[in-house]
C-alpha cells in the first residue's frame, strides 16, 4: 500500500486524534487516522468518567467509541495500524506502517502518554477497581475513604494534595527517605493534617479481589507490613509515546513534543494532546489541543494546497 495523496494524517486514536479528525473532516480535508493497535488511548483503560462535559457518567471505552463514531460520521477514514517509522525530511511526509507507506502534506501527532505503573500482577488486576493513576480524574470516587499515593516527585505531591479534598486520610508511600519533589510541594504535603508519609517502603502487593482493600509494604530493612486502603494512586510519572519521533522533531528531556501553539519544529507537522501536555492530562484538555492542532493544520494547508 503506497499512498501519496493525503491532505492530513492523524497519528493516534485517542480523544485528541478523534477531535482533530472531526474538525478536519468537517473542513473537507478527508483526514486519515492511523489509530494504532489497540486504538483509543488511555480512555480505553478508564472505567467511569464523570468529569467530561456533557456526560454525567460514562464508561471510558464508550466515550472514545462515541468520539470515533462522530469522526466516522463526517467521513474520517480510520485504520487501526501502528506507525513504525516517520520521515519528515521532505514533503509530502512519509509514514511507514507494517502494511506499507502513507504520504501526507500535513501530519498531526496525537500519540498520547502512558502512566508508569509498578509492574506487579495485583496492581494490573485491580486497575480501575481502586488502582488508578489520576487523582483529578478519580479522587471524587474516594470521598471519606482512606487512600495511598505511591511516589516522591511533584506528581505524587500534587496527587496527594488533590486527594485531601475528598479522602479522610492520605498515605504517601515512598521507597526512599526523602522526596525528590520541589521544596514548596514537599512542605505543602508534610504540613497537611490529612497526609501521613510512609518512608523507605515499597508496595509489594495490592490486596483485594474485586476492589482494593489494602497493600502489603516491604520496608528497606525487609520487614513486611499491611496497610488498609480503599484506593491506591500510582504517581511515579508518565511517559509520552514519542520514541518514534526522536531525531525527527524537537522533544524535551522527558520526551514530550515541543510545540509553538501546535506546530512542532517541522513546518506542517502538528501535535496535540498528552504527547504535548505534561501538566493537565485530561480527556477534555486533550480534545481542546486536538482541535487546535486541526485548525492550525487546516490553515497551513490553505497556504500550501
């Protein structure tokens, strides 16, 4: 399959990619989405969503399917293929999938980011059943409950502080004897009456069958203890899905795409969503950034077509 005629190709099938597709399709650009396999982004791993405007409560996979159907309704073509290689050195840009090459006058990157997990089996089993990586998304579900936050950086401090608005007690579990977070964030957490820090400890197991009931902790001296919890928030960082673009566009030291508005360091290549946004990481903000990238791509194409 060798396609030389696309106006715009969107890489990624999450909220940012679907939003970009809707806007580009309605603008008559006949966009192609290479959505990846499996498609859908982090929403496919999310259970109940209560903070996306227009839906008081909806399951994550259902929300992304509605976005996908919306894009298809306006004529977007979606292929659930992974892009394995890009060439932005000449135009039209070349994108390579296992089934062949595609060429496009403009590209929108919406590959997202993934939360880093502990990598233990019990954590995977209870993900979405009390194990989560987003206090802003899920804190509301833990009103008057006891929760734990794993991590020692600014992300963990922010998650812990956010959770104090809902939970009755927040434990911060950190494997070292000091945080690496900024001083101001540390002070805020250490002084908060609802927060207790458990130092020099790592989560060895998340306990519970149908929902989180607690964790087994192993301390630096090898002692194992149990801590009763209703929820566990993993806050050890995120990794943007941008390895594919190293050496092709400018990335920051953590791998996030550096964009001016939505334009990357290569004219005609745009980016939106969590692969750019290291701060908010919400479906709603991803949609907004995807829309911005679509409008910028449309304006760019008006000049070059």
